C-alpha cells in the first residue's frame, strides 16, 4: 500500500527522505486517478522501499502542496530526490509504463 503524504508530513516523509520518493497527486472525483490509484498501490508493495518510496497526496485535502508544486492536471506523479523534483509524469498510464519511468530509481 502506498504511503499517504499530507502537508503535515511532506517535509519529513518526502523532502527529507534519503531515498527517492514518487508522489501521486490525485483526487477522489477524478476518473483517471481511480485507474492510477490501484497501480500506485501495487507498485508501492512490489518495489523495494529502500530504492523508491511511493505515496499519494489528495489534492483536495492538501491544496497548498498541489499549488506549490504546480499540479495543474491529475493524476500527476512527481519524483523527488534529495528534496528536489527530478521527474514528472502527467496522466493515467499502465503499470508497465510506470515501471519504465521508475527504472532509473530502482535499477
């Protein structure tokens, strides 16, 4: 299961993480997010967390974060490394596409 990130834990769990972190920005009302959500959960349980931590941010509950990181469309997955954005993917994708995008971090 993916981690749940929020404005209260984002600094500690994402920006201060010693490993890269993939963050799925999503919302309950978003149909493509409902497709991506279970894939993100699967990947979170399959990928070694010591290589890539995977979690989610609900944009409705954490509007400051979605504004700060300029999330204009959802789902948006942002990969953070050493507290900085290093990659961004927008839109629903199949599991294999996410695995390909995450390959540089989990190889």
